[in-house]
C-alpha cells in the first residue's frame, strides 16, 4: 500500500450554474497503475466527505470519507467523476483526469550493483538477487518478485559457467560459481522473468557485470 499523501493537487472547475473547488491527490501525482490498488484522497470545499459520490469511467473506486482506492482497468486515461448528494439531490462537482500506466519495469541488483564493474568479494557473499523499482512511486504496489533468470560467466571470452536459477535465492551451483569468480570475469544475467503485483509476468532488462578484485 502506498504511503501517506503529502502532495495536494488543486483543481478548480467552473460551470455556468456553479463554481466549486475540489482537490484530488495521490502519491504519484496524477498517475495511477493499471490493475493495482491506487490510494487517492478527494476533498470538496464546503462539502462533507460523507456526501461525496465518486465514480470513474475506467475501472472502479472503493472507499469513503474522502479516502478511496482506485483500480483502473485500462492503460490510457481515466476520469474521476465527483458528485455530491445532499437532501436526496445529486449535484456534479467536477472531474479529474488520471494517466493510467503499465507497471514500470524494475531492474535487477546483486548487492549494491546493478551492472558495470563489481567487486568479487561482494558477489562471493551473496545468497539472493533482488529487483529495484525504476520509479519510486511504484514502490510497495508494483511488488515485483523474481521468478527465474539465466546466468552465464565468461573468462577470456570462454564460457566457464551457464545455468538457469529459479527464484531470487541463488542455488548452490550459482553460489559456488560466485565464490570462484576471477578478476575480469564477465557475468551476464539474461531472460530475467518477474511477476508484478498485478499478477502479470514480464521479462526485464538483462544486466552485465565485470568482476574486479
């Protein structure tokens, strides 16, 4: 779940019969991620939270008392439609448009390294690999888990190790290979398959490491 919201976006809508200020806020500014729970807060000037009726043309919205969870169904745009009900009468306050994005692909890290040169001693002490979100706003909701990856180690352009690891925990053969790395070895990690918080499996970008003592 996303952390508490601090950024408020103020949007004013003027119609011929009324002018009303309202605010819609979320941690990712005006963006939301498809198929994931996106927390939003909505407040309307001079209206109680209990009187608000919130709907959308893309997915569904759940919640009340000015705090809602938005579940978009399609990438593109989504209107958040704000109405109020007072004394049995429904009045439209306005609309707010969100950009609906697919989950941004994370990248793989081993220890503190996400590619480039890497110390042999760090690799020799690793038991796991992990992903890191490329967009901080996706943290906690994208929730990527590593399913599998291919690893290849070369020395002087000769392949000295090749293996498919299942999950993010390094199996014994990979741990052993990392213990036996030599200066200038090249570690290629490819076909990295991950599953996000939306349940969809994706392949993320490969990484390459050059080992030094």
